[in-house]
C-alpha cells in the first residue's frame, strides 16, 4: 500500500513507535547514569516502593547463562499481558544484559508501565532465579560454566 495506508495499519503504528523509541535511545548514548534525568526519577520512585529483601543481593550477569532465561521471560510476559510481546520480552532481556550487575529495583521501575501490578511478582521470581543461577556458576577444567 501507500505510505498513508502503512501509517494507519497496526504494523505501521508499531514501526513508528519502534523508530521513536530507538531514535530517543540514541540520544542517551554517551550520557553517564549520574547525569541522566531518569536516574533522579528512578531514585524518587525507589524511595516510595517496597522491594523483596533479596533485591539487595548483587547478581553478576557474567556468571549467568541469560539465553536460558529468554523462554521463561517470554512465557511469563505472555501470561501477564495476554499476548506474545517480542518488544517487551527484548526490553526485559536488554535490562539484564546492559549491565554486569543490574539493580533489580531499577529494572522493576522500568517494567512497571508494561507489566503494571504484575511487575513485583515477576521481578521477585526472576531475581530469585538469577541469584540461583549465579550460585551455580563454577569453573570446570579451568573453564567457567555459567549457571542455568
């Protein structure tokens, strides 16, 4: 179809949202976390929210086989939002992959707009699994074996 038809279609809308999201994200490249305006908002929200005790435990993502978690994340996200949402699944995975030791409180804040009231339960279960995977990390024959 024409450009106008594409703009009105669900796919066109999705592509427009996708483009806007990534063009916005490109503006944040090279900006330190301390100077990012979202960082202040995240800290304000963290002060108002309650988190599980295990959120204070660090998880070294270098010791976790994250690719194993993708199907679990996909299943949970699909269950919560009622449909398979690849963009949201990729967002969850990106939140975990972008830092060596992500802060689960920040991840929860970033996902709340999408998973709404289910975010706390999702993050509590995910963080428990990630900490378990990290504790299963070992070195076998001089090579690291990531936990699953």
